């Protein structure tokens, strides 16, 4: 995963834009605040938008007095790659989890147990 995507807010913002196609900045900010159930500092939020535009993951256009944002192809690719990676971590496969028999007798490490395979 590239460095631009290390921030949860960046990922969540990209997910909103993937869902809606494009959003005005204030609408995106309001939706994230509603999801997080807390206020987001405007300077920090607009810094996030600017960083994503500068890295080529968002496109910005002006509509009247508002800026409207949408994912670029690179942004969509990065988001979908991360989604696939996350899905593999959460769902896993039966062989990787050690529960192929379904009876729990061959269970792998529990969540939070150290992974000693390295």
C-alpha cells in the first residue's frame, strides 16, 4: 500500500467518493463527521483533500463557489486494492484459518495471538 493511503480518513473519504461518484467538499466532510460522530477540523480535512489531489488520487473541479471531488482511476484502483487486501485479512480462507473440518479441532491462532511464522 502506498504511503498516501495510510490515513483512515483518506481511505474513508475515497470510499465515500467511490459510493457517490462525486461530492462537494462540505458534503463529504459532513458525511465523515456523521460516520465518526465527531467534528473534523476544517484545516485538517481540506489538507486531506489537497494531499489526495496532489498525489493524483482525487480530481477537483469548481462548480459555482464550491469544489467538487471525485476519484481518479488511480484512486479507485488503490481503494479497490485495499478493499481486496482487507477482505483477505478479515475473511481469510478455511485452510489459512486451520478450521477446514468445521469442528474447531484444527483451529489456528486466535485473534490477538502472536503470529510466529515470520
